[in-house]
């Protein structure tokens, strides 16, 4: 992903921190097996281009995503997290995404309070037929995170001995 | 608020009738005028029991300890304690028929300096919601008030909040006293501990504190009853209530005014859903 502008990229949470010129964001994508993962598969088979910054992990359902996963992703390497599941009403397990939706809202609001920008953690509903939408979502998340700059809060590698 | 004599009488009576094996209450610490929890198995010792506005701890935490397990227990609960007891009952951690609960119409407890605790000023359920016997005059439910610290934090900017919380996480010494003092943290193996050895090399950094405290508070979201046992136990005096009160506020405003443990059979906000839950933050 080429940086959108030639200006210096500043971390929004730590304005004193300027990104190195070769910095590329790392985004962790957690996709539900039945809709979003199949949707991302469709994006690939239909040869739609989308940014390669996303690292995809497949989970059985969006309600499998513990808030802990998001915390750990932000704390290790990710600059942003994208979680995607089935549209409401389409869950393979009937109601999994309704439970997940509640947890996502609380997690996002708590992270915003402790000083993360709201765009660091994003959520989407992508069905198996929406390959084009998945490409758009990944592009939007990547663009957002590029604008926010690198995340250097509570990273564990900062403390490695 | 002084129910010491009534509680002594009730405990002695329960022991005499053979209704309980142990009694969990408060006694004077012996060093100052503060109180500490006490577990009594001998009927002769009931004279040490006290209950005043210095009885700050949530005694339901002792229901997960060995000395009360599989025994018939008598215990004293305030409003907030009874809410955590409600959750423990629905989560099958304790059995109702093994408990004799003395509920108290709480008028608020005080901290070390004698000031009324912040959570008592904002308390909306001062009376015990689950009890066998009630002490004091019932006060009824009050309106939910958003925590003053949360309202103040919301007015600050992103960088300011980041600096504020970075200091909190830096001061954490990872002693896990917050987790052990929490009545609702009863997992035999905690997911936070699974990472300790490999990820952090046993060090306590703001990174590991961030991971531990955020995971802990999110696993308690929708269940925390704001008893502030964690804050009383914290040796670094961290304002841990900020994390819980933020979750409580978001849950109250978005999920049909849910408040943990107020109703019997309540399992916390994340164990149910509504089709009308907010969806506008999802792409």
C-alpha cells in the first residue's frame, strides 16, 4: 500500500512519533467462516484488487471473537483490527452475531476511552456474495489506519529485553 | 448505621438452631478502627461480629474460598453485594438453599478518611435484593447516575486520555489483587495467566498491565456490580472503576437500561441480545 500523501505520517495517539518512510500498516482481519471468509474468497476468485495489509484469521462465527483477541492484536503487531461477520439475521448459528454486536460496541467504546482512535477497531457485515463490498471495506480500513499512523501504545516489543 | 448487635444475635441463633456451619461477617481489624472480613465456625466467636459504615468489603467474594465450599453459610450483604450474589446464583457458583442471607438496607460505607465512598453516593440499589432476613429501613430504588469521572474524561481529548491511562497502566504492578478480590472472577484458570510466562517474561510492564486490565474489565462487562473490592485491594490505588463504569454506562445507554444483578435470574448483558441493539458503528 503506497502512502496516500508524501507528507510525514504522524501517529494520532502520540503526535511526537513520526512513522518511518517505509512504514506500512498491519491490519488483523478476523472473519467469520460462513459469510465474510467466503466473501473474501469471492473477492480473490473474481480478481478484485484490495490492499495486502490485512492478515486474515478465520473463526467459526463472529461471536467466537473474545474482546481479548482485539486487545492482544493491538498489543502485539496490529495497527488496526477489522472484524467481519454475517449480516444480522443471516448467522449460521441463528443468533451468534447478535451476541457479538453487543460485545463489539462495548469493546470499541472502552478502547476509545483509554486513548485509541475509534478507527483502529472496525466492524463490518459482509455476506458470502459481497466480494466487492469486502474489497471496499478492506480499502476503507487500510486508508483510515494509514491516516492514523502507526500504533505505538502498549506494544509488547517495546519492552522486550 | 450500626447493626452489630442484631447480626451477633442472628448468627448465634443460626448456630444454635444448626442452620449454618460457617458465618461470614466483619470484625474490627485490631490495629485501627477499620474492619476486616472474618469467617466464623465456632458459635462462641459470634461476639466479634460488627457491622457499621466501615464494613466496606464485599463478602460474597468468600463464597468461592475453600472454607465455605459445600458448607451451609450465613453471610451479611449490602445492596451491591447482593447484586453480585444474584449473579453468582444464576451462574451456578453457589446454591441458594445452602445460604442464609442477612440483607442490609445500606446507607453507604466510608473510606479510610471517613468520606462516603463515591459508588455509595451514586448507588441506585441501596437495599439488598436477595435476602432471608432484612435489617434496617428499606429505601427503594433510585435513578441511575453516570459516574462523574467518566463524564469528565469524555470531555478530554484523545491524547490527554491516552496520557492519563498510560500512567495508570504504568503504575500497575500486576499483583492480580483486583482479580482475586473480585467476587465474579471465579475461573479456575484465567486467560490472562496463560500468557504471562511466554509473553512477558514475568515482567510487569504497561503493556502487560494493559492486556490484563482491559481483558479483565471486558470479561466483567455487563456483570460488574460496582462494589469496588478491586479498588480497595489495589496496592497502587489505581482508579479501576473507570474501566468498569465506562462499560456500565455504554451498556445502560444502549442495551435497554441493563444493570447487572438487579433482577433475579439476570445473567449479565452479554448473555442476551435484542434485535434493536445499535448497529450504526458497523460497516
